[in-house]
C-alpha cells in the first residue's frame, strides 16, 4: 500500500481502466441479441421450408386442375360437339354427357369449389359443385362474376394462369379455358386452401394467410395487422420483422400459378420467449454500464484530459506568438504538477532568449542594409569617373563641366545620409542626372523616356538606388557606339493580392540578359559573387527582402523582340 502512488497518472489510468471494463458486460447483452437472431433465423428457415412445401402443394393442385381443364377443352369429344353440333339433339346429348363428366370429375379435386361450362352458341351456363363444399354466397358471387365477364367478352387469363378476384369481401381464384364456342373453368374460395395450416401452432397471435400482389391480406386476423401496422409488401424472398407494438417474423412464398403469396406470421415473442430472462439481465447490466461509463470518463477527464487540455491550450496560444502565456498552478497529479512547472520555466527562458535573438537580428539587419547602401556608391562613382576621363581625353570640356555638375548633384543626394527610404520624385530626379551624363557620353546613340502614370505616385517611398541599379546595367551592357539604344522607365499603380502596389518597369532595346543569368535568377540561386558579378541584382533582391520580406517582387527577363525587361513590385508607402 505504501508503494502505491495514489496521486499518480498510472494509478488513475488503472482505476479508470478497471471502471471501463464494466461495459464489457454489455457483451452479454449483445450476445443475447445475437443468439436471438440465430434462433430467429433457424425458426425462419424451418417455417420457410414448411411454407414453401405447402405453397408447392397448392401450386401442384392448381396446376393439375389447369391441366385437366386444358385437356378437357382440347380432347373431350362432348366439349367439341358443344362447339360444332349438327343438330339440336346432338347438342343436348353432348351437353348432358359433359355435365355428367364434370360432376364426376370435380370429386377428384379436393380444393376445387366448382367446375363450370358455358356455351357461346346457346348461352347455356352449367356448373358442378361438391356437396357442402361451397356456401350459397360463394356460389352466387362466383356465378355472377363469371356471367359478367363472359357477357362483357372480357374473359382474360392471368399470366400465371389462375386469376385472383375480390368479390364482396371474399377472394376467389378463377381459371378459364376459352375456345371458339365454349368456356370451361373452375373456381375456389382462396381461404379454403388455408385449412391445413390451421393445425400448425404459430403462437396465440400468429397466423398463416394469403397476400395478394397489392399487399392485401386474405384470411388474416385484421385486428393484429391493423393494430401493429404490419407491412405485407416486403420482399418475401427473405424473412423480415415488422410491426409497431409487437414485432412479427414474416415468412412468405409466392405462388407459381397465381398472383398471390402464402405468408406465415410468427410473433417474435414466441421465438425469443426462452431468452427473455437473460435479456432482462443483459438490459440491467447495460443500463448499469451507462451510469458507470460517464463516471469513469469524469474521473479520466479530471485526472488526465483536463490537465493535458490546459497544456495544449497554452501551446496553441504560444504558437500564435503570445509568449506571456503560462499554465496556472492547480491541484492535479504529481506528474502534471512537475510538467506545468517545467513548462513555465522553459517559456520564461524561451521568451528571454527570443528577445535577445530578435535584438541581435535587428542590429545585424541594420548593419547589412548600411553595408549594401555603401556598396552602391563606389560602384557608380567608378563608372562616372571613367566617363569623365573619356570626355576629358576627347577635350569636350563643356560636357565635362556639365557632367561634373550632374555628378555633384548626384553625390549631394547620395551623401544626404544613410537613408532607408526615399521619395520616388527624388529618385527620378537623381536618375535624370545620371542619364544626362550618359546622354552626353553617347550622343545620338542613347535616348531615354520616363513615364509616371499618376503624380500621386511621386510621393511614394522606396529604397534608394533601386531603379538606378538596372539603369546602370543598361548603360554597361547595352549602350555602345554601334546602334542607338532607347531606355524606358515606367511607373504605374496596380492592385495585386488585395493590396495596392507600385509597378516600376525598366526596359531597353539592347541584346537583353544572357540566358545563363536568367536561368540562375529563375532558379533562385543568384548569390553575391566574389568577383563582383551580378552584385547589382543581388543587392536589389537582398534589400527588397530585408525591407519588405515577401510583399515585394522582382522579375527579370527579356522583352520581345529584344532588350532587357525588369519589373519591380513594391507596396505603396506614402509619406
């Protein structure tokens, strides 16, 4: 007992597991129902065989009567003489002999109520009955129906042979064989076929009866069917349960000779009567488990799930950037007390470490931006001195003076200080000074054009010398004395990704970027070279990344039919 840690997760989980094992007793409940299903299936199979056997007997009897009627109508000489008589005397003698035959032959068929003859020539109707085999009501119903269908000339044969007809609340089976001059047929009350099944015990509420193809019950206890809303239109190829209050097992077999089915209705209570006590025990156990399970879950939630949820909730809020979240101390298991305490200590250390790293990163980025800005000035300065030197060699002193003035203006702008951002208007003025120098250097071989879509864009801020980097590339790689090069700088406003951005296009009519440079840029592998190659492009990409992260975009390619094409997308940032 002393070794047991009463407040440990292990003990609480074991205790919860022991409590959760109680629902295993529900298996008894399930097995009881499964056993009832097995017994129900066996009862269904047994009764299905019996119903199939008796339905086969009925079909065999009806088939025999049908064959008798067909053979009589086809081969009996007296029946034929009723159709083709030579004299009245011959007709009467044939009629008397035919009547005698059907009175004798009806005794051969136990279930048949009557056999009748009808002559189309004389409208004579003759019928034969067994003694006490049919009630007067049945005879009148059948006789009136037969005369009606014969007079209406609507005597039809059902596709299965025998025809089921409901008359005055009773159901009768009719079979007609119609020739050119004579009709011979038989009929019976459908309920007479149920008599042998009365000896089978289907329970106090059980019964056997016939069902028409429309789902109407014949010979069934109507109070049971209506009271329990029993469905008789189900698929009789398989047994099924039906009933609202009391459940009944329904087993059926369709007739092969007529449009009805034989159905056995067996109360489910009779099938499962030996399982009722076990069912009550299983039900009691199941309801007991319904109370035990919530209590077990309550203990599990309080001991394990709730503390874990608090940890997960705190981690989610920390994941969203809130490093001030801590797990409050509360009464819980020893293990969770240790975890919560360690977690809070760890978060204090992480917050302190993140602050230090963040401050260090800011200082590093500022230093890198400053280095990049300084990196541009010597590059341009060397190019400009080279231009002045070339002009001095050709003794164009007036142009040298103008270029020096432009250079002074350029450096006055550059040496204003370590600017993080500059106005687009100032940048374009600065670039015009540079481009004027190039115009003086390459007269009639270099032209440029600057277009601004909206004057409001002139007040937008951007990192300095971004545009000039690609202008210098045009001068360095495209402009020469062999052909005239035109440079276009276009600034416009666009809406992209639900944000207003400024699009700067720099395009020339030169040979464009080499293919290996474009492949390197597309692959995202452009890095600062030790030899200084592509340092301008690398510089711009790095500065855009440091200033805007993913909000800015640089696209480098070649225009059609020729020339370099650079597009810069920047978020609109106005002063």
